[in-house]
C-alpha cells in the first residue's frame, strides 16, 4: 500500500510532559542527523502525541502494533504545515518516539521533535508555547486495513461491511494493522481535517468503490423495483440490502440444516452397520457355558497327566509347567493316553480272586506267585 493515509489528533496533540532541553543522549541522536553539531541551547525540543489506539472520527483505530511500527521508524520523520510537501514547509524533525500507556487503558505514540532556534523559527516556537499550534496529523502508509466485524481486508478482501454502519448491534470500523512507512507529521488547523488533499481523493475513491461493490452498483435500483413488485414496503437501498441479507441467511441456514441432516443420516447408517456386524459376531461366538465346560475339561486333563506322571516318579511341578503350554486338545489327549499306558504297564491290574475256587496245586505248579507284582 503506497497511497498516503492521514490521521489527525485534535486538541490533544502535545504531550503533558511539556517542553524540555535536550539531554546528552538527545543531542547525540540529533547530531547524528545534522551536518554540524548543535549545543543544547541552540535547539528547541518539544514532545507531541502523534496518534493513539482510540477510535477516530473516520471510523479507524490504530493497533498497538501499528504504534510500535511507527516508534521504530520515527527518527528523521519531518514536521510540516498542512501536509504541504515542500522544502520551505519543513519546520522540525522527529528524533525519537515511544509507545506509552494512557490513563484510560489505551496506547499513545509519544514522539520528540527538534528545531533550531533562530529568527525564522521563533514565530513557530512562540505559537507552540502559546498553545496555538497544537493539532497534528500523521501521513503514513498502512500494511493492512482490517474490518472489525469479519477481520478481513477492508478494501482488498471479501469484506461485506461498510465502516460506520451497524451490524447485529455492532458498528463496523477498521483496524489499522501495521504501518509500512511514516512520511511526515504536520501541524494542521482547527478543526483537524482528516480528509485533505491527496488523502481525501484516495480514501474517498476507495470508499466509493467499496460502496458500489456492496450495493451491486446499478443492481440496487432493480432490486428495489423487484421487492416492490412483490408487494413489499422497501424504504431505501439499505433496507433492500438488509432484506436480501435476511433471505440469504435463511437460505444458508436451510442449507446448513440439510448438511447436518445428511451427516446425521450417515452416522445412523454407520451405527446400524456396526450393530449388524456385532450381531453376526455374537452368533458365531461359543456359548459361555460351553466355553467354561471346555476349559474345565482342559484343566482336568492336565491335572490327570500330572498325577499319572507323579505315579511314574516324574517331577509334578515341571510336568505341570509343560502341560500348561499344550493348548491343542488332541495333543493333550494323546499325552494322557501315553501316560495311562505307561502306568498300566508299570502297575498292571490286580486279579480279583475273592470268592473263587482256585486249584492252588495247579497254580503253584504252573508258575511261582510273586506277591510284589500285586498291589492292594
């Protein structure tokens, strides 16, 4: 943005710290800009509040960051009269600035200027001291002008708002977000003219273009006629635009409701699918009682193998650990069968002789009885 904006500070331009003599630090800064070194008594030093973060008459507000930008580039800014860019109009020059907090919580840009004391400047010095020269205006280029309602670029974006108008109880204004260049500081007449010279044509041109864009240029007249043809009482173009805006909001609301409905339908469909999948899984899942019975059979089979192993003299602890690793029922049954066979071989079944008639002579002659082979 290279076009110049000018903002005036009326009736409060000069700071309440009063004039003061140049300190050694001030002299060092000033003499870095002069061709010869000046002594303190050769210079007239005065502070001035250049601008602040309050809402001005144009519907603009500086952000604190913008004031910080200006403080950083204040050194060397020239002081003029009435924004007249001429060598003869140069009166003083800024040499430093800072952003300070005001009593109302806002921020102010306080700058200090100097001018040589001589016959040519004495009249200006007298006017400043007498309080005649006290209104100032800054000429600068902003980085962005942001709408307070939608936060978009006021001129270059899709901002649908117009500064000074009320939207849903809020009056639109613009934030000056960042200052790219600070061209000059001018003494101006009372009252301060916020739209003078070059700035007036530039700003009013932009405002006119924006207003035409918001109104649709020549389309507003046709809109008025159309609404009246529907039997509606329409006062003016602003009223017509507000009616269309209300219609658009209703359409947007209906479209959003339709979109939300589709989203809800999709969510319900997914929930139904998830429920069906869960039901299918439930059908294929084993009965809880059956699963418990199977687990019990596994445990009993393992315990029986451990018991049989103990009869064979094996370590029951080790066998118990080994059997826990066997998860296949068929393999477990094979192991059990093997252990039963080995136990039967080692401990054959004792014949039942009670109540039977036995030919002891014949038996004794057939084989010698070994009582160690029998257990009771």
